[in-house]
């Protein structure tokens, strides 16, 4: 890892990965086994302050929104606080640490290979994931879920199955966090470069990336000149669609309004389909001491709401005060749909009454429900063209009635849990669920208006107290912005691999699947790269001889369509002399004009070969060149100068009335398509071969 200030002005790599987050680190580590990789991360390193990621500091690290912090505050247009990671390792550095896989139905819908997915999960788990040491509060919480009816008890498992379970964690037994940055330990150190504090401004389609270091100096990273090299966006659900727009790919009218130039592709779906799983929670003060715990037990319901809990959180007064100062500053800098003046006064009053409570450790727990999916979708737009600033995001929480119904069912489950026997010792006697709901309505957990009926109407309570659990996704969705291989539609050499491609959030918590996706697609890209080069290698090997493959030799079982290489065609008298002339002239490969050519009488042979002059006849100087004339049975010909197989092939095809195209294969295995008129520089092929 290096600071971006040490980056050269220009450097070339096989892959440039924008974003060293949960997907980007896994992807980079995998690709570095077979290619050179550059990772551009806009934030710092979690290794700079290791204790900040420990379990006891998790909330303070999350709330710290100072300019260089790992957590960048943003407020959606819905009036909900949210955060965006800016650190190597991404969200795995600041989240709750819970690890749970996606369900099999999710994998099938994504059309991923199940065995490859399993192997990718295991690759992540071997490095990062642990079985948690379940504390007393979490044991009681798990029993509550079961008593509330969410059975069976599935014990400890990573799998996403209905019922109640203990999931994995990225915290070890000492409370130390292991993040996606640790996956870089898998990388080949000789083939990977990671630049920190590198803010990418745009992709220069599609071979360069422009980024800025902490001193304001701009650098360029280039793709090496190979057909399989790519730029890959892994900047997250906010960063990837934002960078696509800043690079000129997005809704044309919106980009033009912000002066984005040039417009590369009018793609109205960039920034669409933004969703954030809505969360509502209830705080339950405890009459007895409670241990610190993050998420360990979870109830996976059949009505698509997930029940989770944590306890004993420790909040620093200073950090909390700075968090709300950040909220006020952000409201003053940006415009939201509700009145900033009212919100500012409201926060100040609530914060003043809340300060004393925040100075002490929370003695109790939080139980929350999170809606699966969700069905409600929003959008993202640019505020400006500064990539360091957050875009404008609207999630439209609970816009769809089905999401609201799931929330109500989840809250009813929480109310049953609060009243359960298993949890009785962790709740003050006589405290009712309605009183606890009223407590939530009094806390500044979001910027949404409150309604007096919220404690009695659970639907209104869901709407008024909605918060985020930072599982937002969308903006570059599969089938809309990228294809099944995560290639950007309409753009060559560019992919997006991160949570912005999701149609819905995977499982109870997405980080396991985001890291898996980085590994899974890294392996897939390696296979695609190897297949491309192997195919090119086979073609070059087959093209070492000057050959015309006859139709009768065709075999559809064979790799290239033919059983045996036919014998080389005879070289006609007089042609060798002509070839020598051509070898000593026009060595740069430019076509020879007709008036400069020495005409020779064609020699009568059983198979006539008149001398077509094409742009690729100088094989002895320029190297092997081949043309593939594609039809039902491909005809392979090579131009070495001694003969003119192009004319032979075209004549046979004309006689059989078979349409054809011509491809020029380049040294790296890629090809260019040519028309006949572009190839022939001497005379009309119709006049020499005959035909209409």
C-alpha cells in the first residue's frame, strides 16, 4: 500500500479497480494471480489505527464523520442518516460484523454457479470469519425469537434458512475486527499496487483513469495494450453510479445540466433502482448489567423481515456531539425537502436533552427488524461534479405497501419478544411496549416528522422512525446497466462489480455476498482471459502453414472445424519473382497502387491463381496474417505472398452462392472485420473472379 502522492504521472496495468472495498479487495487479490492490478482507494488504511476497528469502538468509529474519517455521513432526501465508507476494506471496517450467506434462491436468481459460489464463500471465510462467543444477552435474545414463534433453532450456521440461528462474525474472540482488506494477503505482491487517498474523477473511455491525490495533484493510470484488460468499478452503491455519471455514462439531460463533457452514452438507468433496507428498532433499558455484543443471533421470518439485536453499546459524548454537528453542517450545505430551520432547532433541543444519556454506556439492548428486499425503489442524482461530495439519494422508504406490511409484522414480533419470559430479566418490570415505542419517537434517530398517533399505529411508527442499517444497493443493476458478466452495456472494457449491481439485498446482511462476488467474478474473469488467449494461441498455431481448408475436410467435432490440414497449394511460376519484388518494396505494409504493379500474364493451371494484391500480403515482413471467411463451414486462408488463396476462396464461395465476412486476426488474438473492397487494392474482385 502506498499513498497516492507517490504515484507516477502515468502507469500501465492489466486491470484498474476503482474502490478497495468489500468487493474490490477480494477482486484485486484474485486477479493479481494472473495479471497486474492497480487498486485506487479514496480513503486511508484500517491498519493506521487498528484499535478503532475493535468491537468496543465500533459505534464511535461509525459516528466519526470528520473530514478524513473512515465513515462519510450523508443524509438521504428521505431525511434518514446514512454513512458511506471511505477506507480500504470498505463497509467491513465500520459495520456490525455479522456474516451470513445469501440463500440458494438468491444464487439461482443471479444465475451464479452454485459450486463456484460455495468455493468463493469458503475462500473469504478461511481468512476472515469466526464463530462468535455467544454472551448471555444474545442467548436470551435467541430464546426470545424462538418463543415468539420463529422456529426451528438452526444453531450456528452461515446459511440463510428460515428460523433462528447464530451467524458468523468478522470479530475474533479478542474483539478484533478482520476486514476485507485482509483478503489482500491472498494477493501476489509482485503484481498488485494499492494507492490510498486516491480520488478518482473519471474514467477516460476506456483505457485511462484520472485520479487526484491528497495534495491535489492529478495522475493517470492506463490499461496495458491487451484486448482482455479492463477498468472495473467497485466503488459501492453510491460511488459506482456516481463515477459512471461523472465519466459521461448516464441520463443525458441530467449530465448536460451538470456540464459533464463528453457525453459518452445516454444511459437513463444509471442511478436508478436505488434501495435501502428499512430498519426500525426499539431500545430496551435493562435493570442489570449487560455485556457488549453486536449482531450474533438472527430470526429469519417467512414474512420477509429479519429480527436482530445488539447490547451494551458504548457512546463517546465527544464523538456523538460531533456527529450531530456534522448533521447540522450537512443540512446547511445541502437542500432537503423539509425545512432546514425547523430541523436544526429540533436537533439542538433534542441533543441538549439527550447529552447526559450519551455520556454513559448504554445499559440495555436494541432489537430491530429489517425488511427484506425491499420493493420500494428510489434514485441517485449528482449534486455537483466533485467526486468527493456525496450525490443526492432518495430511497423512498415504505413507499410500497408490501414493505410497510413486513415492518408491521416485524414490530409485532418484537413486541412479543419484549413480553416473553426469556427476556424478562433484561427489562424493567411494568414497562410496556407502548412506552418503549414512545421513547423511540422522542429520540433524534432521523429527520422525519413525528405523528402523535405513531405509538398506536404501527404503520405510522414504521414511517416516522425508519433508519438505515447501511445495506443500500442498486444504481448499476444487472440487466439494466450491466450484463450477467457485469460488463457495462454499450461500453467495451468496463465492468461494475459491487453492491450497486444488486436488484435486492442478499440474505440478512450483504457483506458476505459482496466479498464472495469479488472472488467469484475474479475467478470468472481469469477463466475468460485464459480462454481468450488459448483460443488465440490455437489459431496462431493453425495459421503457421499457408492453407486453404476445403469444405469436404470439415468436421463439426473438431476444435476449429477440420479433421486434417490440407496440403499447401502449388506455387505458380512467376509468382515467386513477384513476391520478391513485393518484399523489397513498401515495407510498412501500405497497399501498392495499381499503376506501380508489374502486370504478368496468368499461368494456366488446373486451379487458376491470379495475383490479388491485399493489405496483408507481406507476411514475411509483417508476420503472419490470416483471414477467416465465415460460413457454415469456416474456410481458413493465410496470405504469405506466394499464392493468392483469397481469390480462390472467394471464387469458390461465389460459385456456391455463400455469403461471407472477412476478419483480420491481430497478434493478441482479437480481430477486425473488413469488407472485401477494403482488402483488395488492385482491381475489382468482381471483374477478376466474375459475378454480378
